[in-house]
């Protein structure tokens, strides 16, 4: 794109609720993160919560930030 101005902004600078829940779960399980542990930690979590979590983990795996 030539002669174009693009402005990018974060929609929010606050940690999302999903990130807070996952952080609490990881601390409680000594850094281990698995679907079954997350389901035990938050049995009322929605399917979208788990799908979002899986997408985030996959992105981190692809960047080499977490191990499978």
C-alpha cells in the first residue's frame, strides 16, 4: 500500500477474564496446562472459552513459547 496511513490501537489494555482464569489455573497446577485441568478448574466454562484458549496455546506453540 503506497501513500496510506494506518492507525492501530488495542481494543483494551486490561487482561481478559480468560487470561486471568488460565493464569490462576496454571499457578494451581505448577505451570501445567491441559484441557482436563482447565475443565476441573472451571467446570462452567463455555465451549468458546476452551476454543479461545486452544487458539492462544497454538499461537504460543508456533512461536516456540510453550512446549507440547
